[in-house]
């Protein structure tokens, strides 16, 4: 398979050589990279890394089967529309999005991996050769995935348009894959040229978070607000902006070669653009963006929030922000040990990029889930919105915010750089529960309470000021839910455990029981409001707050025996 992939790169070698790339070195670098890919577990899915850490590897056939089934799902768009041109455009739009998601999740790791430079840099390998080698390596890696994902589409096209349409469709797959790779690579390389290394990493991280929320929202909500019958009759090409979309260029190739009677000068021009643009983009990367690639890559890969020089004004702003954190810690956590746990958790949670990537999407999932459940009703869109506003669904919205709290607590004890946590065990601390209580107060203050405040303001604006007591009670119930989760599930100090730790089955059962408990509390709250027992809601605020204080007091008394300690 690797020899076949390397032969596919052969026709590009003369053009790359004219741009200053050493094609002999490029061939051997790609050969070694592909060989190393075969020797390591596939990292396309996150759980694979966990399995490999426990000495197990994920079956590649299972991953291949999943990819083929995904291709079969999106292949339905090829026969859904009356015009094949529209079907191919929608198909390759989804195809390019999925390929881009794969690039965003895997490409960043490959890009920042500079271990190979210990071997390559002492040798006469120029920037262009190394940059193109990385891009071609990623292209070949993604092309394997693209072939499996497009396998069902090739079968469908061969059945509908004839066997001659299969090689045309294969060329379209290659075009879509290379366009996706080049667009993502060009954006990355432009960012590396124009922003600081730390800012570059932040932009990529927030882009990953925003894109994951967007894809999740589109998957859950769009099918419920779009009329499928109207979508099948859409006249996409009647809009001028449609001709600027890369999937349209790719779909034009099938229209020109397989349905020449329906094609015109515009579709022929778009097909030519779709074929030539990947080659032109590769030339642009090699000739314009690649110079200085090694130097910028080394700076980005070794930069850190603690080592990068900051302007004096930025330091003053950061110092002022942390002064606010210190003042808040002195008010909420008066005990010195608890105060330290509060500050450590707050500052590390706001700084560690991997933690934010895992936790921040949950803030977007909550409103998406809410809209999904509210739209999953009968009637028109306007009628469904009126039913929501006249009902008591705001209670579900506030209780769903516990999903954010659960996501934070699930990752608050884990870090890829957990070694500095030895300081917890070196200090004369008799009750580690004080550190844990400071950690929980920091989580509540930094994430949960501000988020509930935003949801509460939205509820008051939409449903009126009468819901204030309901918002307060639901927020306190969520805080009690969080303290139960922390008490039974969080057995490590803040950011003190390695990421790849297998969770026991007993804890999963406990987590389900606690989730069932908060669901029962939310249902009881809903019934009280529905029966107009608003006075009971107001009265329950006090015992809910007292229960939180009692559980926090018990949480502070955790001993070292209940803490899971790691070897350093």
C-alpha cells in the first residue's frame, strides 16, 4: 500500500523540484514516515490512545468499517436530488467537512511533532523539502481514510451513472481530499507567519472548540428545521455565490464528463479550476509559505505560556486579573490550604490548553440540547416556539447546566504534565480535603455560577421575573449535585493524575445514580412549579443551601487514604 501511495506522488515530483524541493530527500522522508505510521496505533479515535496505553491496540478493521458506514450514510445524498450536480455538490461538501475535521484533530499533533528534527536538522534538508514532506505525509495519511469513506459513493455512482463514472468519482475524491488538506494547511501556515506562537496555539484550540460545537449543533438541529422535500428541489446553482464553493468545482467534473448534454462553459471552467487548484495550492505552499518553516515550527512547538515574553502592558493586565482572583479566593476560601487549592485550580484551569479543549465544548452543548428537545415537538416552528415560551422548560435549561459541571469535574484531576503535583505531597498538609474543597469552589466560581447566571438572565428575559426563585433553587441543586460528584468521583488533587487512567466500573454506576438523583430532583421541581406551589420553591432554597454547606464541610475532612496518589 505504501509503495502505491508513493507512486501516486511521482507525477508531482518535477513540479516540486522546480520550486526548490529536493525530491530525492522528499521520497525517502515520506517512505520512512509511512513506515512509522504502520508501526504505531491509529490515533483517529481518542479511545485508541487509551487502549494503547493499556497495552491493547484498536482493531484497524473496526475503524475501517466505521469509516465505510459513514461514507454509506453521506452517499445517500448522491441519489436524493433530481439533479445529479446538486447531489454531488452536497456529497462533497459533507465529505470535505469530515476530512477537515480529521485534519484539525490529527494535523495539529503531527505539525507540532518536532522529534524528527533531531535526525533531519543535522542533515542538509531545506525548509521547502521539510514543509512539503509534512503536507504530503498528511495528504497520504488522509487519502487512506478518504478512499474508505468514498467507497460507498463509488458503488452508488457506478450503479446510477455506469461503470465509467467510477474512475471519474475517484478523481473527484482525490480533488476533494487535496483541496481540504491545502485549505487547512494554508490557514495554519499563514497563522504561523502572522501571529505569535502562543497566540497561534490559542487560535487553533478555540477553533477546534467552536467547530466541534458547530458540527454538533448542525447535526442535532438542522434536520428538525429544514424541510427535506424542499431541500430535494433546491436550485443551488441559481445563486451566483454557489460558483465560489469548492464542492461545486468538484461536482462539475462529473457533470462535464458523464452528463455533457447538461454542461456548459461555466461547468467546464469550474471543473478545470477543481483540477488545477490543488496543484497551484501545493506550488504556493512550497514557493511562498514554506521558507522559514523549520524555524517557526521549532518556536511554536517549544513555546509555552510561561516562557514567552509578554509586553509590560499585558503583564499589568494579567497581574490585575490575578489580583481579582486572589481577592475572590480570600473571600470564598479563608483557610490557607483551601485558599491555595482555589488559586491553583483557577489559574491552571484558565491556562492549560488541553483541559479547555475537553471542557469548553460542554458550554455549547447545553443550549444545543435544549433547542433540540424543544424543537422535537409537533407543529410548525412558530407554534413550537410559542409552546416553549408558555411552558416551564426553563427549569430543564438550568438543570441541564449540570452537564458543564460534570464535564469540568471529570477532567479537573488530570493533566498531561502531572509531574509537578509532587508538591502536594511534599508539604505538611494533614487534610487534603481542604485542597479539594478549594478546587471545587474554584470550579463553581469560574465555570458553574457564571454560566448559570447567563442562563438565568435568558430565562428571566424570556419567561419573566417570576422564575427568579426557580433559577436560584435549580442552581443550588446543581451545586449539590456537583459536590456529590466530587465526593464520590474526584479522587485526585487538581491536575495531579495522568490523562490515560482507566475508570473503574463501580464509579460509572455511582455516576449514573447521582445523575438519576439530580434528574429526580429536577422533575420534582418541575411538578411544584406546574402545580403553582411557588411558595414551596421559595422555602426549599434555604434547606438546599444548608445541604450544600453540610456537604462542603464533610468534603473538607477527606483524608489522604481517600486520595488516589500517583508515582512521580
